[in-house]
């Protein structure tokens, strides 16, 4: 074969490459349109029956030289790329996405702001046990000039025999203490049925890790005009976490605060593994404030300070940690809560770090 003939064949291959590219892009545009139609109909994007039917037709029309297995592999990659294209289109449309809203969302709670560039420090007991217990912590929070307090009235626990919280009585204690010390209160709600009455007692509805994908609870929280602090599930991907926030915002409530609280890995040295990289990723992918709960992510009070510094250093909008007047007798999670003296030392170290304006 002469060089002229070889060049002619190569030129024809180049022409076919361009033709294939045009056809693949034309197919991609059709797939995008199909994805948009499916979304309006509420139909799941991936249809394995349809994919199998297309592959069968393609193989029936295959006259070589590629074997059917090779042809099937090639077209499966094309199908996969088309499905990813539909997925990317859907992601761009998310209300919580930074692409949808480039500017930061600032959540205001009782005159205090989250997400405006000045990190907030949020402390309080794991569980509300009594008025005296909560008031003792609130007094220490107040004297430091801090404005937020957390406390659990409903406690979803791994064992059904563990302390489950005081329920509505716990919310009433939180409300009383918040009014006396002029604090904004964050507390977890575990049932959609409790949302309506809870809004009268707390300033921020917390949805905990175990309920991150309780979609009815997410929708109920999205239907009220009250800020929502959403914690990442203990085995949730960042994508799943973002979509859980979308459930809330899709109902009309844009006052959402994300909270990284550690994920479950094989590591046993800590209660969970703090995914510190989630903070900058969430800040890039969404416009929502991002907090880090250093207590539940580590389960160890001796690690609270370095983890808090790490969270603030990577851009977290705030840090949450647990404080109890006497952790040794706490009804839940005694090993991870600071006492008042430890809380004072923690706060002084954070002040000295220059990572937060206090």
C-alpha cells in the first residue's frame, strides 16, 4: 500500500471520527431532553429494561467486525455517559446549589447571623435533664458573650432502653432558659408530628444524623418558617447530604444550616471520623452555612479543641460542642461532654487561636 493510499484511509477515518462525534452529541442532546421529560413526570432516570432493549437491537444489527461483547461494552459506556449527563443537568437545578445562587445564604436567628463570615460557637448539654442543669450551662455561655445554645429534648438512641429525652417538657425548659439568658436555642425534632408545636419553644429545628433521610420530617421542616440545622447522616455521601437539604428547600424554607458531624468508618479510635474535607466541599457546592459538631464526630472531649481549630481553619461557619455541669452523671454521652472548667479552657484556647472573632 502506498503512502497516498494510507493517507486517504486515514483521512476517511478522520471524517468518520467527526461524523461519530456529531452523532454522539446529537444523541446526548436527545438524552438530556428525555431526562427533562422524565423529571417533570417524576420518573426515575435509569431504566434497565429500556437499556437492555436498546442493546438487543444494536447486537441484532451488528454485522462485524466487532464481536457483540465489544459492541455491548462500547454502547454501555455511551449509555452511562448519557445518564451522567442527565444527572449533571439535575444537579445544576438544585435550589441549594452554588450554581443556582452564587452568593452565600445568611441565616439570621434572634438577631445573630450564621454564614456571614464570622464563625459562631454553639454549646450546650447533650440532653436536657433539668432546669438547673440547663441554666448552669446557659449562665456560662452567657458570660462569654455567646448567643447560641444547643440541647436535646428528644433523643433518638441506638438502644430503646437508653434515655430518650424529656420531650415537650424538655422543650419548655429550653424555652424558659433561653428567655432568661437571652439565648437562641437549637434542639432536635424527630417526628413530623412534633414540628408544629416545637416551633413555639425553639429557635432552630435540628434534624439529626439518624433522620437525615427521613423525608417526611425533612418536608415538614421545610414547610415552616423556622431555621433548620441539618446534620449529615453517619453513612451519607456528600451528594446525599446535599439532596436532603434540597428536600427542605424545595418546600419553601431556605433557612438551612448544614452540619458535618463525622461519618462511620472502620476507625475505632473515635466515635466517628470527622470528614474535615466536607466543609470546603459543601461551601463550594452549596450556598448554605456549614457547621462542624466536634463532639459527635470524635466522642472524646480531649479531641474537641484540635478538631474545632481544624474546622475553623478550613472555613466552617461555626462549631458545636457539648457542655454539662457534671458529665460523670450525665444521662447520655458522658465521655464526650466538657464540664464548665473544661469549657472555660476550651473557649480561652479558641480566643487565643485567632480563628474566630469573639
